[in-house]
């Protein structure tokens, strides 16, 4: 059988190569390190974690915790190696990053079906089955080749992203539905109203909140981006003066609170992010605060005290495809059968999410190489829901997305006992589907990594 080609031995590329080999398909894996490193990569091993060493929550009641369990049951290389190199981190799965990378490198190199080639690939192969997984810092000729493939202007290079919260975690005894001046559908926006005292406390907290560390290459790009008012981080705007936010993203004009009939002192608007209303975006709140500070400071917004975050705001360089309509839920291009993309560049966000897309792309590429049709991963699983998000997008601008229960097909029935019980139901439903999928795809294949 002709080998499939995987470009990039990061989290997604390693997972894709591993899964294809598990299905008996030979793989050529090309990695440019150690000849060339991106500005964030430093370690010669594969699947390098470029920033935090945490793969986030290990709990099934959390979407990324459930995603890891799904992947574990599907024989994931990345999660298997993370389990074996973990360090104590409370309810999270964190790893010793060098042992993690070394173990993955070793497993890949000793796999008889995988041939590793150390080279920078500058173009997308014109035939055969290929998975491109060159990551969010893809540059040079490969970035040009990807851009050309999608019509010349389809890559985003810098992310200035506002947080997204789960719709049912917003306190509706405080927030209210309304569109400015009554234009459009009132249900498109939820409004969080501030009194003067609440605004003062929030403003002070925002001024002194802790920022995430910035890489040099991000600092340059951020400087350029901040020139555009629409992309300015909310904390930078606050530093311009006490009233800047009240005349900007927190403007209350045209948004009277139906309970008082009066306009509040300030308002944070939440825009519906999907048709089901399970996700809401904090309008104009792109930010560079640390995740912890976003939880603390944005938790002071009336109505968001107990908000669950689908994704936090980020500002960093990020090359990603505008995937809806261009990739299928199996991460295959709709324009060319046999050409797949995987990892952060497809529009998923995070280490685990990137690896999860590699898992689907690797399995699907192997099936193509065997002359079979790629299997669907249902949107009732977290891994499948991310593929569907990438292929279908949401109402607003397409932006990279973390795992979230808000992306799953809603349950067909109401669950009593609160969010935790509802999430347990999501987990039960998903793991049942994963069991069936696993049996169908791998049969008796070795499941332990
Ligand atoms: C600065 C930064 C910090 C981040 N921090 C976090 C974090 O703390 N937590 C989190 O969950 N997510 C984080 N992310 C997001 C994301 O999870 C990671 O970027 C993740 O590594 C993406 O996995 P990937 O497989 O898509 O790409 P990568 O892991 O970057 O892998 C891409 C691989 O392809 C290789 N490559 C690139 N171009 C070529 C080429 N032309 N030919 C051959 N090989 C090539 C690279 O050397 C690399 O090994 C961060 C992203 C960035 C940019």
C-alpha cells in the first residue's frame, strides 16, 4: 500500500501518524526540527508543549476531561503518553513536558509502519493521501501553499479573541435580552447591566489585572493589531480613561433594562454565538489577561458571577484556515479527496483539541488509503463535535474553539439536578458512542499505548 504522508510531528501530526499505523497503513512523517524551529519551539523531540504543561481538567464533568477519556478509549498516543508522564496537578492532567515529548518520539520512531524524515516541507504534495499538521505558527512557503489552496486570502494570522461563555451559566435574574434600540431579534443579545458602584469596582479590577506573558513575536504582531480600535484589548482601552469603556464596548445607550425602564450606567453585551443559544460571546472584550484573571475580573460583571467559559480570550499569532465549507467533519478538504488538515490550524484551540483532530484525520486518511470512506464521528461526542464545528462554524466570525459541552448535540430530554447532572448525561451518551466507534474502527486492535 502507498504510504500516507503526514507533515509536522506536533500534537496533531504524531496522533494522526499513530492512528493511521494502527489501521495498518504505512506513514511517512516529515518534521522540520531540528533543522528549523518555529519561534515558540525549542526542544528537538516531537509533540512539544510550547507553553503550559497542563492538558487541563481530568474530570468527566468537564468537556476537555471527557474529550481526553474519549481519546484514551480510542487508543490515543498523546493521551496514553500523557498518562504515563503525568505530574501531580490536582484535578488537571499535567505532564513532565520533556518526558512526554521523549516518550512520544520513541513510540513513533520504534513503530515499524512509520518512517520519519527530517525535512521542512515547502509544498503540499499534489497526489496521494496527505495530512498537513504544521501548526499555528506555520510560515514561509508552506503558509503560502496553504493560502493558495484556499484561494489566496483564507488564513488568519493573529487572534484577538473575546471570551465565550455557556448560555445557561448566565444569571437571567440579572442579565436581560435586548438588541440596541430594539433593532434585530432581542434574543440575539443578552445584556449585563452595571450600577455606578459595580462599574467602579470592575474598572479598578481591570486596571490592575495580571496579563499573560507575551512572546517577542506576538508583541510585534500585537503592536500592529492594536492600531485597529476594533482589536484593542479591553484592558488597554480601560487604561485610556475612566469613561472609555462606557463610550465603547460597555455603552448602555439604547439598551434600557426592561425591569426598570432605564438605561443602566454601563452594559456588557453578550452576543449569541450559535443557533441553539448554548454559547455567548462577550462583545468587544478581546483580552490578554491570564485565564485565572479573566475568571476573576469578568466574574464581577453582573450576571456572570458563575459563568462557565467555553473559551477564554487570547491574543497570539495563530495561522488558521477559515474551515467551514472547506473542510469536512473528518478534516478532509472538500476540494480534494485525500487531502486532510489537522491541529490548531483547522480552527480547534488547545493541545488536546489539536491532538483530537489529528486522531480523526489520521483514522480518516488511513481509511482513504485503504480505499474506504472516512467514518463519521458523531457530534454527540466531544471529539466529533469539534470536527463538526470546524466544518460548519457558527453564526459569528469563525474562530478557533476549545472543547465545550455547548458544541455537542443537545440532549433530547431535560435533566434534573443542575449542570453537573446534565454533563454526566453528556458523558454517558458520548462514551457509549465511543465504545461502538472503537469496536467498528479498530476491532481487536491493540488499544493500550
Ligand atoms: C505561543 C503559543 C502558546 C500556546 N500555548 C498553549 C497552552 O498553553 N495550552 C494549550 O492547550 N494550547 C496552547 N497553544 C495552542 C495549541 O494547542 C498549540 O499550538 C499546539 O501545539 C497545536 O498543535 P499542532 O499539532 O496543531 O501544532 P504544533 O504542536 O505546533 O506542531 C506543528 C509541528 O509541525 C512542524 N512544522 C511546521 N512547519 C513545517 C514544515 N513546513 N515542514 C515540516 N514540519 C513543519 C513544527 O516544527 C511542529 O513540530 C499555544 C499556541 C501558541 C502559538
